[in-house]
């Protein structure tokens, strides 16, 4: 089959014929019809993720059709239209049985633990637990656009922060995950402040439902500007980038008793930021929480919002490309100048 892979970190991706994936006894083979190009794939490509070794095929935001199932599969059938969370859980441990598979100790992360979906086909382990039936009304490209960004944002905003109608939601970073959070916050009836340094990204945020936008280029005190824009501070704030500056801006822009959710993955020097424990956490009594991925069981809530016309993941997709252009799409992420989500839809 054809797949796009890199032979060394930061090296160009090339499309090659590689071996077909082997179907696990409890798994399935999915023919990929669309796959998002995500900044997490960029992390893998640059060597920032310790689970990835070259040569490697990235890609974790996939949607497609089941073409083969293992002997132990009972629910999943060939011909099913499917997608999946990027964290494939075991389905058996106490965390999974308790409803929290995103913290499964035996998780398999698509495109990191194994080769991913920048390929014609992909093997999915523990398919009965992890594969999500995709409604006919949702196109494969839109489902890939949901990928990890819309789903992760949904869990961050709705499940972790428990955002309420009328509250202020501040979103630091208007990339794919930030724009997804804008759409979800607006759908939940919140007032949304989108924050970035890219005017084009902020324009798209307004189109997707942001109440206000804030370009912080050259701004000395972002926290103060956020508190002013949100009439005393955000009730909920997301760091959608995972860098020290946006983390501090997020917590400093909260009002008393506010909730910060760390959505962007902090790597390298950004993994251990200082925290003003007395000034903010203790005195202002803010909450700091993390989020990563979404359980397969929560896709139905998202699909319901889509069916009701509250959100439209297709609006996040600004570029569709053939597999041959996947390397260029990753390289373009060396900066933060892109707008929206790029999806591979030609394999």
C-alpha cells in the first residue's frame, strides 16, 4: 500500500509502497478515506515525542471504511464507516471500565505507538471498544477535521471545565484546537474571547462564533487585557498552544474561582513552567486541570450537536490535499501562520 513516511526527523516525507498492516485478532483494518494533519503529527516529525522512532508514518485523525476484522471482533463489521479517538484504550482496566479510557495505562496512540494514517490502510487494535460508527450524514473529510482537535476541545470545554451558558471562555491560540473550542463554546451559549497574533485566524474565530477577539502582538500584559475584555476575567480559560507564555497568560486572565484547562501539549522547556501558587492558585482559588483526547463513548454527544446544527466540523477544514503534499503541510507548521485544518483526502 501507499504511505507517506519520514526516514529521519525533520526530513521530507516521501510516498512509498510499504507492507500492508496486519489485522490484530481483536482489531480491524480501516481503509483511510481522510486524515487530518495535526500539530501533534508535527511533534512526531520533529522528534519531540519519545514514542516515535524513524522511519515512521504519522497520522492519527482518520476516518474511513472497515475492510477486515479480526477473529475476536463482535461489533465491528466490514463495510462500517468509522472514526476513532487517537487514544485507543484497552477497554478492560479499572480506568476504562470506570469511564476514563483517556488515562488507560495500556493505551495505544495512533501514529505514535505505531505507524499512523498517512496511508491507504491502518490497523486498529481493540476495535470493538475503540472504533466509532460514523453517521452517513458526516463526510469523511469533516470527520477527519474533527480529529483530535474538535474532540479534545469538546472534552476540555464541556466535560473538564463544565462551561456554563453565559460564562466567559478565553481561548489562547486560534489554531485548529482553539477554533474548535470557539465553535463549541458558542454552541454551549458561552461568551467567547479568542486570542492570537494572527488576524486571519481571529477573523475565522469571529466567523465561528467568537464574541470578541484579541490580537496580543506586542502586548505587555495579556492577562490584564483578557480581564478587561471579559469584564473581570474569564470563568474558563484554555491554553491551546502548550507554551509557557500562553499558560501564564491563561491563568492570569482568569477571574476568581476560574478554571484553567491545559489543552496544548507542553514539551521541552515548556513542560515545567513556574506557577504563582500563592497569588493565583491559593488566593484567587483558581483550578488548574489537564485534558487529553476523548473517550469513544463521548462521540455520540458531538454527533448529536452536529445533527442539531449547533456545530459544523466541515467549517474548520480550510485545505484538502493529496497524500504527496503531507510533508509540505507538516513543514508549514514550523511557524504559527496557518489558518484552519488541513485534511488529506486523496490517497
